[in-house]
């Protein structure tokens, strides 16, 4: 287990040696370049460099602002739509590190915002989140329209036009953080703008939805990953028990995983400067800043392994979601159900 993680860290962040010394094995150091890369990288091509661009209502005539992260090298990439916290009020750009890491595994990640915030994000963001949240009740329709807009128009956006980037819409994933998952749940429940018809997988990161409590079981048969960072439920509660990942897991009909990881919190997946803000004002409980990079690498790996397994049929990576031996952090909960989605 440590061999795998050591290798994986090495290839990205040069941390391998430190881990290897723990295991005291010269062989492991060699494996960093050989076996480790094979374990993770051979299933999916990874890309060194990712980039991004933004489409906005004012410049592109779309319903909502969206930041698109994708590998610079051309290819056919699976699309992931992402909606952030507070029902998409938390801008995708505050998750840019994680979303770029995910994109580097061969995905086009489209982070959709509820508002086109401009200027000083930091000040705008944390001022009155609860008031902002009140405004987003009817937002599911607009997100669904934006999802369809991107599907129809993304190839014509100047940054991508005429390049070799072509999203493979047959592998469309819906992903969210926190109350962004409330929007996705409503989209799946009501097939708003036929978006449920195009979805092939759902990834719920620290989901929170009051609606979920009474929501009917989701009928759309797609694989799903329901994830919780345990500190999210610690005071001041940023996820409330009964309205979160367990409930999302229960609502989904087929192949699914739920995981509760100890020691991390609701803001730990954010870009550093937004994490720092959350940490300083104590908005949610966070870890300290010694393992943030490791945490984001872990999350990207869980997300992309889940999609490789369920959408690309790479069963070898299933163990990174189902076997604690291959998961580098202590878990409070891990369960899965392999009832087929077809
Ligand atoms: C990664 O980037 C480096 C430097 O930019 C380049 O030399 C190398 O070939 C790249 N590797 C891959 C797999 O694209
Ligand atoms: C997507 O699915 C359609 C219908 O099953 C198929 O014709 C098409 O080739 C698929 N596209 C890709 C890129 O796999
Ligand atoms: C950071 O958190 C880790 C894990 O909880 C702990 O072992 C370490 O001592 C902490 N470091 C600091 C500087 O607080
Ligand atoms: C898995 O899910 C199916 C369908 O919801 C359910 O009938 C079955 O009992 C579940 N299996 C376990 C072990 O929970």
C-alpha cells in the first residue's frame, strides 16, 4: 500500500523518498519510476499541463458563468460538470487546483457558477453566504440550461474551436461539492432540461441538501460516489448528519460507494488562499496546512479511479475505492454496492 502511494506521490510531488524510508526499501525507490507509474498511470494517460478558460453570459451569451479546465494536449476527454458550495455560489475558480488535477487525468472539467462574481472574490465570497444561499432556490433550471448550452456550444468557444479537443459526451459526469449537490439531486430527480438523460455518473463531495431528506429515490440508473470529509460534520457544522453523503448513497439505485475520511474538513479541497480564509475565520473545521496537497491528490485519485472503474471498465482501480488497504487515510465509513446500473 505505501509502495503505491509513495510512487504516486513521487511522480507528482517528489515526496516518494520520504515515504520509502519509512518502509526502508531500496526496491520501493526503484518502483517509484516503474511499478508505481504502471499502477496508476497505465490505465489512463495523464497530462502534464492543463489550462482553463471562462465563458460568461456577457461575452458568450450563455446562462451562467463557467470555467473550463482541460489538458493542453489534444484528445477526446470525458466531460465533468461541477457545481460548488452554497448551490454554486462558491465559484469554481476557488476549486481550481483540484479541478485542474482532475483534468490532468484526461477530463474536461466545467465548473459552473451561480453568479458572475468579479473583482475581489475573497471579499465577496464570505460576506453573507446565508443570504446568498436564499437567492438560489430556483437555480437548478439555470444550471441545467447551462449544462445543455455547454454541450451544444463548447466546441465553438474560440479557445477550443478548431483544436483536437472533443468531449466524449457518452461519458458525462455530474460532480458537486456541498450544497452544489442539492442542485444536482434536483436535476437528476426531475430530469431538468433532459440533463439526467445525458448523465453517466455522479460524484458527491461532502454533499449537503435539506431536500434530500424527503427526496424520492433517484430513478436515473448511474454509478455514484458519495464522499464525506469527517470534520465537515463537526461544529460549526458544515454538513448536517442525515442530509449528507449517507442519504445520497441511500438515494442512488445501483453501483455506488460511500466513504467517510477522518481528519479532513469541508474547506480542505479549496485552493490555498480560500482554504486559509475558511481556516482563519473558523467557517468550517479544517485540517492544518501540512497535508493539503496530499489531500487534493488523494481526492483527484479517488474521483478519477471511480470514473475509470465505472465508466471505462478498468476494474483494477476499484480497490482504491473499496479496499481500505489502498486508501491512505483512516476511514470512519466505507461501503459499496455493485448492483448493476444497466
Ligand atoms: C511533461 O513536461 C515535461 C516538461 O515540460 C516534458 O519534457 C515531458 O515530456 C512531459 N511529459 C509528458 C508525458 O507529456
Ligand atoms: C457515443 O454513443 C453513440 C451512440 O451509442 C455512438 O454512436 C458514438 O460513437 C459514441 N461516441 C464516442 C466518442 O464513443
Ligand atoms: C498537522 O496535522 C497533523 C495530522 O493531524 C499533525 O500530526 C501535525 O502535528 C499537525 N501539524 C501542526 C503544525 O499543527
Ligand atoms: C444493494 O442495492 C440493492 C438495490 O438497491 C439492494 O436491493 C441490495 O440489498 C443492496 N445490497 C446491500 C448489500 O446492501
